[in-house]
């Protein structure tokens, strides 16, 4: 559980795995041709958002 003293760039393992899982799930939904296009777009958006958050975290840790 996060405390107020925790720095914003710190991420516990559960949060990291959730983001990685969101990327994978989003890609899976986006590639499922049996789903309506709107659902596939949601999958794409979820994957992009999670990937962007992971990239931001990487940048913050390098500074």
C-alpha cells in the first residue's frame, strides 16, 4: 500500500504487473477479429495507455 512519503515514480510489483498485463490484454483484444471494431479500438487504447505509462516510469527512473 502506498504512503504519502512514497515518491511518485516508485511503483510496486503489483502495479507494474498490472500495467504489463494491460498491455498484453489490450493487444489481445485489438487483434481479435471476432470482436466489433469498437471493442478492438478500446483494446488498442488500453494497450497504448499502459505502454505510455510504462515508458514514463522508465524515463522517471533514469533521471
